[in-house]
C-alpha cells in the first residue's frame, strides 16, 4: 500500500492535470462552436481568448451569453489549476530529491514530483 504522502501527491497531480485538460477542452469547444457561426478566433494566446470571443459575439446576444458562461467556467478552472500548480511547486521546492531532479534540464516541479 502506498504511503499517505504518496497518495496525496498523486491526487494533487491528477486533479491539477484534470483541471488543465478541462480548461483546454472548453477553449476548443468555444472555438468549434464559433466556427458553426462562421466566426474564427484565429491565433490568440490563452489570455486573449476571452477578449476575442467577446469581440466576435458582440452582435449576437444569445451566442454571447452562451460564450460568457463557457468563458467564466474556463476562467475558474484556470484559477484553480494555477492554485494547484503553485502547491505542486511548493512541495517540489521543499523536497531535497525534487530540487536535485530539477537541476536536470527539462525537469521542472511537476516532473520531479512525479518521479
């Protein structure tokens, strides 16, 4: 049986990953739904997506309301993801083995904690 500490870390990492995946899924769904209306978001960063979607839907109030609900949900998921990511970073920085692993190029807090 895994130690309690190990189980908690595993739960933290899987929850973090789930929030990340769902936020990405919502962003992709928004893009797909807008394409049905022949509206293209184009190349925008994660932070600029909300402004672009609001700009595209300002002339279609019903669609704007739907997109607002999706954008709000996506934003909340991103906030909670960031909170869990900070927790992963704190745990990794507080662990000597993780700190040593993070000296390897390409290994950050998430990978070091997973190992």
